[in-house]
C-alpha cells in the first residue's frame, strides 16, 4: 500500500478511535506507566528521572510545544518513523501516553 494511503488510514483510525470523547477518557496514569517502561531509555518522561539520550526531547518539552495536541501525538506514536523504535502500540496505549504527556502541560 502506498505510504500516503497508509497515513490516511492511520489518521482515520486515530481520529475515530481517539476522538475528543476518547481522549478525555484516556488513562494518563497508564500512559505514565507505559512511558516509564518503554520510553524512558531515550526520553526524560518524569521529573525524577536523571538520565536519557541527549538528542531527544523530554516529555515535558513536548507538552510545552505551542502546537501540542494529544490527538496529533497519538497519531505520531502509531505511525512508524525512523528515529524511534517500532513499539507495537495499540490505539488505546498511544492515547494513554499522549494523555500522560498532555498532563505535563503547565
């Protein structure tokens, strides 16, 4: 399947599966647990974390971006990209991680 069609299908899946009501129902606590388990080897995922890769953004800095959107972030997490490992996240898990990152907004 062409890459642009794959992205469209993913966007449709994310927007239908993680719409406003589902995003509000996302479990930020579960997202924090997932982030600590899967993401903390590269990203600083919480205030108490001391080490991470130098060339990747902390979750707090991602949350502070002016264009931050939990929906866009969940879509990003579901779409494989070369700089990150290909974790097999479900839509729910991607939404939970995005909700956790959103909870870090000041």
